[in-house]
C-alpha cells in the first residue's frame, strides 16, 4: 500500500488500485463511487485565539492562508480557497499535505479540507462550514487489472465494507 500526494498513473502500472478524489477522466479506468465529501475552511485553535474566525466567505481576504505547491497545488480545496480569497496573504507553503496540516495546527493560516479529515483533528476547528465544494471519492483500477487476484481481493473487500468507507468520508458533514 502506498499513500502519496503524487498522482500515481494506473495506466502505467505505478499502482494497481487507487482511491481518488473527483470524477475519473481516464476511460481505461473502472471502479465505483465510494462517497461524496464536503469541504470546509479550518483554522488551528491558536490561530482563532490570535486572529479570530472569519465572519463569512467574504471575510476570508482579511485572513491569511496556508499555500500549497507541487503535487498538491491544484487540490480542489486549496484551489477553491484561492478563488474565494484571492487577496489573502499566504503565510507558508508546503508541497505535501502533511506539511499543510502541520502548518494549520501551528496556527499559520486557514486551509480548506474535507470535513472527514478536518473534523477528526482536535487541534483545529471548522471556521466556515460551506464553501460550495462537494466532491466524490472513487475506488479505481485499470480495466486490464480488474480481474487480477490481488486487485479483485481489495476491490471485493471495499465492496463488502462500503458502509464503513462511506462513513469515513461523510462523517461530520452535517455538523
């Protein structure tokens, strides 16, 4: 199993199976939708104590955000936050999601992330619930690999545990 911020190409066999955010665009991939996940804006507790919460989406420009570079630069959440707050100051940047999360926890600025991830972190708080971003997660594999025993075994496992996978991704959305 590999977890990575890098987009692994299933057609080039860089991975056998993937859980991906967003609609698949490669016709050679097959799979199933796992769940839809809503996104929100989060801040570290220390940030909120120091600078307060944004009042609403229009107030985001007066706050600072954590920027994303490299393979995560065009993740949907950071891209959406940049569009909502084009004049906000970027205090720090990271090219991997773990670095973004650490900066967020340290109070370096605001970050957009899925509810299922942000709501699980005790050191951060949701400051804006709805940023108009809900995206699907898919379990995908290359068409040529779908009958390979190891790939089929994992896909079957996900199918039998689909309620648990969905619960992981949608937990906290109605908060």
